[in-house]
C-alpha cells in the first residue's frame, strides 16, 4: 500500500491531505479494489489497456451495492444506476453513448 502526504494552500490556510492507494487484486480478469479497511469491496470491473471497460459496480462500506454502470474506452456510457441502502434504485442517470449491456 502506497501513502503520501500533500499540503494544499488556499487563502493562507494549510490543509494536509493523506491519500491512500486502495488495496487491489485481479480475480478472473476483474479488477477489485477495497475500502481503506482492506476487507470490504469498493469497486469491481474490468480494465482494458489501463482504462475501465464494460460493466462496473461500486459498494458501500457495509458491502451493499451503491452504483453500477458501463464504460467504453474509459468513458462512462449508457444508464448509470445509484441504489439506496436497501438495494432499491434511487436514481438513474443517462451518460450518453451506447451501453454494451451487463
């Protein structure tokens, strides 16, 4: 795990931000990233030529599905769905382009 410390100056106020690279593993061609606790899945999807591709999912810290959508050549396309904590559809956003399906 790689960590670094940044200092941001804005209107004479210094703020230190610590960025932590998420634990990542590749299983059956899917890139899986984990929340900072290293145990709970944060996202899952395929990467092609260094860019997200196809169907992706993001999860809350409690493990419930938070968002899903498709990428083409690293760009979000088609319907992106946000779910509430009970797993019900909360919001649907159309990102344009053509979705490849699940």
